[in-house]
């Protein structure tokens, strides 16, 4: 279904009936579709994905901002009548998830952060990538996908990933990079006391594993899993393992009660 906001229409999909709910978003221009293989291994959950503004089939007006993306997340949860849920995100989406947890912690029972890119980029650190996008958008996306998937026999995933990322316009892709300068959560991580599951591929060259290792040290209740030999998107290359880690972290009486509140 499309969720109408004052300045956006967001595509959202819901699978299953619970009793627990996983609400998930992708990273950079990756749509909610990135999570669907993981959903298939969580048959006893209600699983919701959505295409954040600038990605997939969603559309919006005006510039993309971090606050607008956080407000979108809350609007999706409200429209889909989600109570307390486990909030999941991948790569740059993790910064938005952490901002949402900081803004409205009462809405969430836990966090799943995969390949987390959660810090404000250093000034100028993204300039080269943005220049490459402007110079040859398709070629830069192909190189990005190849770097995301160093695992062998991932040709089908690379083709699918390129098709997904190409749904975003060049302008949206750049705005999604530039808006990360607005992230504030790195200054307030100690306030996020939700149980967090951090998952990171040891062979990730897009977001180095040190990013999640640092985050695990700063969040009060974090559990980190480094997955040997995997790249940036273990939720696509090893969805069953990611689902197993989610179940192990969150399927217990305490979190079930929290989600039911």
C-alpha cells in the first residue's frame, strides 16, 4: 500500500501476523525489498518493510532531510497500526533508525542494525563518490554493487541489486548522501537503552566492521556479531542466518511483553 504524507507517498508492505513485529528499512537507495528474504525466515513475525523517500517506488517533494525520514518511519508505523516493535535497518538506514529510537524510544522494543553507517561523515569525505555518481551514474552504481557483494556466486544478487538502486534518481541518490551530515545521534548514544543486535560482515569494504564495533561500545545494551567472509549485505547473502540472530536476540518473554504493550 502507498502511505500518503503531506509531501510524500511511501510504498509499504506487511507480511504475516505476529505476535511480534519487525519494521525494516534499507540503506542509501536500497528499498525495503532488501529485507524480504529475511522476512521469509521469520514466519512467526509480522514483518513490515517500506521504501524510504528517495528509494524504490516511493515519491516525495522537496529536499530529503533526516528529520523527514524519521517522521516517515513513525508515519508508516502509525498507518500500519504498529505497537511497540523491533526496528531494523541496514547501512545508512541505521542512522535513521537510531534517530527514531532517540526521538521515540517508547515505540520500540529493540533494534537490528546491519552494516551500520551511523556517524556523520567527515566534511568532504563523500565528495569523490558524488563526483563519480554525477560523471557516470550507472557505472558507479555497478561498482558499488560489486563492492557490496564480494562473496562468490552472487551474480544474480548483483543484477537484482543494480535494478533496485537504479529506481532512485541521481538527485535523490546524492541528497540521501548529503543529508547524513544532519545526523545527531552519535552525540547521544548513551540515551538509547534499547536492546540492540548489531550484525556486520567481516569483509565489508563499504562500511568497515570497525563502525559496528565502535557502536557496540557506545550503546548501553548491544550484542555484536561479526560474520566471517561476508560483505556489506548479509541480509541478502545469508538471510537465514540474519533471521536466526534476530530470533535469538529478541524471542524471549521480556521482549514479547514489550511488543505487546
